[in-house]
C-alpha cells in the first residue's frame, strides 16, 4: 500500500490537501523505495498507486485465557466480554476521520527522554490526499522532513520526502485499533513499528551525514522491535492546531522516549508552532496542581464491541507539607450513578513524577504530560491491565486528557477522552 518512487527531485504544490494516517512504513534503508530527497519549493498534485506491505503485529502473551477486565484510568470498571466477531469502524466514521484531518499541517517535531529533557527539535510538513469512495476510501500521506544544512551551504534547505502507509477501512480496525472521538476531535492509534519516527530523527538530525549506523553518535533511535508504539492526538480548543504525542516502549516494556508533533493547519507561509516555555522546566507541574472537574467518554475498540460509557469526574492533585504529591480521582457513572475513587501518592524529581505502585508522569513543555507504567512487562507478567495517558493543558483553567487502556495481553481495550476545567 505504499507508492512506488522514482527517486528523482520533484516540485511541490503551494496548496496541499492533507489527512491523518496511522501506520507508518519503516524504511529498509535510507535509500528505500518510499523515501527521497526534494527541494520543497513546489509540488505537482498527484495520487499514489497503492501496493501491498507485510504487517508485523506485536502482541503480549499471557498464561491466562479468561476474558479480561480492568479498572479504567478514571476508576470505572471495564469488563472484557470479548466478541468472536469484531466490529469494524463505520464508513461514516472513517469519512469523518478523513475530514477532520484534511489540510496542510506545518509542524515541529520534538524528541524527549523519559525525564522530559528535550533531545532534538525538527521542522516538518505533512501532505496527504484521499481517494476512493464509501468503504473503499483511503488516506494517503507524505511527510517532509527538514534536513540540517551542509557546512558552508547557504542554499535553500533540503527536505526529505517520506511516504506513509495509507489508512483505509481495513487498517484502522485490524491494525491501528483506533479510538476515535469525533465531537471532541481526538483519537488514539496503535503503530506496528517506529520506522517513520526513526526516519524523522535520522533525516532531521543527521541529514546527508547519515551513513546508516544502527546507533549513531549523539542520536537515540527507537528500538527496532518496540513493545508499544501508541499515538494520542488532541486538537486545540482555541486554534487550528493539534498535538500528536507518542509513547515508545522498548522490547522490555520500559519507556524509551517520547515523541511529539506540534502542528498547525495553514499554507506554506505558516511558521511552525513551537513550545514557548522551555525556560520554566522546574515549574511544569504547577499548572496541573489544584482541582479539576470534567466529563469523560470511553469507547471500546472493535475487538471488545462498541460500548460507550460516560462519567462525571473530579481530579485533585496537590503537594503536601512533606513534598509528596497526592492525587485523588472521583468518577460518577452517568448510567448507574455509581461513584468510584482512586487515591495515589507519589514523589517528583525535576520533571518526573513517580506514584506508588509504579505509575509515572513525564512533564513536558506546553502544559503536556505523558503517563505510563514504569514497567509494562511487569503488568503483563502479573496479568494486570494498564493504561497510557496524554494530557494537554493548552491554556490556564482548561485541559484535555486522552487515555488508552490495555488488557493483560497488550491489546487496546478502550480509549477515554476527558475534558476538564479548573475550579
């Protein structure tokens, strides 16, 4: 499903129709058939001829075979009544997903380590088109990565072109395990590999100096066989902007890195958006302290059915006199009116929060934090469900959270969207 390329330089269009895809095709080498270097001045509009690409579906294995159940991130209980027949995403939902993501996205790509330290920042552009109708509609996407300049070269910057696997009715349900919230403009996706993300780092940091080393100097690359690659995407409540944040878990189930695209929809003259508070690293926890009231919506992935649950939530995060963080989350189900409470205590070291029980938060610039278990493999070994979280506090007093819950086999059970206001 990847377009064949000639490797020649091509012009680029001044206006580009864009859409969001989900599975990235890892390049077999820097000279692979799905990449090429271009001069990003103009581009002729074109469609891509899809070809087949073999998938690898990583999966955790558990010694237990019972239907899983777990406690969701907001305290609600999610039962695992596994259906033998999977329920695919609807044609209408697929079309709405395409419509949500259309446009020309100018972005900045950020690599952080697990402690929230910025490692690299790269300018990107995303262009995509759709083709087909009804259940045969697909998204095609091309990523342009700004390469570092040559020494003494003052010419226009070079951009590396990378074609991304198309998204269609088959891929969104079978491989991406999409959790899509249309009204809230949010979604969560699973990736087969981190191949595209590796290409962004190689071409954006090394550029023409990349000789294909497995472990280049001064560049941390994602594992070739990560246990989890999860993208959570939230759209701005104020601007035509979005954040796509990736948890990358290594083969042992330990957080390897966090990768973030901050993107804004616009024309070629749009300045790439940037996080503006790197100088306040020591205060990243401060905007999240206090009491937040909101509402959550949970949807299950196709393999578990299409049950939707809603709840009113209250989340409080405070620092006590001993310097410990104390978090209390209360959730009241809209259907049953049953209230559940979750109480956590933890410590903070610079930009890393560690709660008792092994759950961690990495605090990032721009009001963002990423939540994850400190050891996913331990959860799987103990047959315990787990969740990944992405929070974006875009402006004081308002934040969005997107949570991806996994069962004991590492399969996505559900996605939860929460919108909250500070009280």
